[in-house]
C-alpha cells in the first residue's frame, strides 16, 4: 500500500449541504458547479493516526475535520 496515493476529496453540495467523500469518481463532482471542493485529505495517514492516538485526541481530531466542512 502506498500511503501517499490514498487521497480522499470532500465535496459539499451548495444547495442541500450534502457532504460526499470521494476517491475514485472525483471528476463527477469536481466539474459540477453545485459541488464545492472543501478539503483534500490523505485517507491512509488519517486512519493510521486515528488508530494510534488516545480516545480524547481521536475525538478532537474528528471534531476538527467535521468543523472544516
């Protein structure tokens, strides 16, 4: 597994507020005006970090990701 190639892209629908996390069909959302690209994350490193930290820090990290959206 190549951790540098595990990108996930977060899109938010401008009208409905729906949030989608995509890794494979990025261009289905990228080129559409109703979808706003809000974040790009390295999914492999994020999951590895969540597995290795204490529960309090894990909850803080998840909260920070949610607040960005």
